[in-house]
């Protein structure tokens, strides 16, 4: 097993989830890799306008 370090460029990933609904908990809204958005985000209505664009 390798060692994980903060800032490791091979693991610089962030996933944003919306769990505001019991019907669809842990719904993936957005995925970022090395600070760049991957794919098209699906932000919920309650997300700030800055995220929704």
C-alpha cells in the first residue's frame, strides 16, 4: 500500500455530492481533477449562483 500525501498530483481530485434528498442520496454534482472541472456539472437549485454559472 502506498502513502497518500496532500497535494499529490496523481490524487488531486474533488467530488461534490448533493445528499439533500433521501430519495437520491449522495448524488454526484461535480467532479474536479487538479482544479479543473471534469464534464458537465449538475448543480442543485440550492447551490450558489457562482457555481451554477
